[in-house]
C-alpha cells in the first residue's frame, strides 16, 4: 500500500526543479536571498549609526576608533542577521557557517598570536633590509592603552566581518554548487578585489589579500570553523595599524604606538601602501601557511566537517 502511494506521488514541476535541487534551494538562489537580506539588515543597522555619529558631530570616517567601531559593528550585525536567517531557512543552528565549533577560544587565541608574530616578522625583515625606518614611539601611558583597546575592538570586528562575509555563508552556499575549492578560489579573488576600493592599494597588495584568503580557506577546511582565521586577521591588522604604525592599504590611523616610514624602492618597501605592498609580503604568506599547517597538525587531524554533499556540485 505504501509503495503504491509512493508511486502515485505527482512529478515535480519544471518550476520546482528550477528553484529546488537535491540539497534544497539551489546555490545561486540561496546566495541571492542572502545578499538581499544582507543589504536590508545592514541598512537597518547602518542608518541609525550614521544618524548618531552625525548628532555627535563625528564624521563617518575610519581614522578614529569610535567611528570605525560603530560602522564595523553595524556591518557585522547586518551580516550576522542575514546569516542567522539563512541558517533558520536551512534548519541549521543559528551560529553556523564557520562560527560553530568546540575550540573557538583556543583557535582565536592561537590565530591572534600567530597573526601578530607574522606581521611583526615582516616589519622586522623590512627594517633589517633598510626598507622601513623606525621614528620612535608616538604615544605613551593611558593614551596608548586607550588606543590599543579601541583599535583592538575595531580590528576584532573587521576580522569577524571580512572572514564571515567571504568564508561564511557565501562559501558554504557556493560550495554546494561548484565545490569547496573552486568557491574558495573565487571568493579569495573577490577578497582581493574588494581592496581596490582602498585608494592607497597596490597590485601586490591586492594579490597578497587574495593569497591570504586562500590560506584562511585552508584553515577553514581543516579546522571546521573560522576562529583561527578571525584571530589571525584581527591581530595582523592591529599590529600593522596600531602597534607598528605602518600604513594598511594606504591608510594611516590616528593613535598608533610607534611611527615608521618606508624607504627605498617601492617594490620592496611597499611605499604608501604599507608592508602589504612589499614583494616581501609574499614570503610572509608562505610563513603564514606554514604556521597554519603546524597548528592544524597539532590540534586537528580530520578534514573539514561540512557533509560530503556540500563539496559536490549541486545537480
């Protein structure tokens, strides 16, 4: 009787096949829905943030911690809201797509340490080679502590936003359609292209950002979450902008601990772009992957935990 009922089920319509695949909503439509809600929810948080900054007579720029933190927080809340909505639609835990895991604090802590060490190593090499000159300490005492905390909060939100945007839901949904590594390559290139909006960016800096994105995708594959990448990303930016006081994609922030300036050939020093514009940064990314691999070997010996069906093209 049950077999007869199964045989009598009506065939799927052509419309159903267009929108729904074997894994639910097709990858392209899922991404479209996500982008729509990302835009709407981000606007909901960003509009009052801009209004409040205006009332406080604070320009909506990114050179001071309070403005930067407010704008980064609005963006991340919009991203988190859209991701949680997609998790609800797909019957997953609300904190999914890279924010889950049992070793979140440990992963973030190790990522933070390695990120600071990697950027400091790059700065040290540039200084030893004569391409980066130290001008001394810029701020002291409570002022230094205040800016350390302020910029720490900003770059924590930056790490959360950029990693979760490009290696969170978009990575998961695109992987259902074309596989993990093709989606990792496409989104890493997109990550580099986003840096085109930075006025002081250089071709080496754009390539560097794309390569860094691939390294973070490797950590996502093996560690099952984004927390190592978030910690690394946050501390790299914090060490670059606040601690050492170098330019980051051409941007210098107010309230940096040390002051430096580039010297010599722009190809080697990075010039106004900062250390990320130096060709030496490419060797730093090799170091980053080596650090990434050692951490993976010590802490995790299984592959990324998305189901195998999430790695195959959706048909």
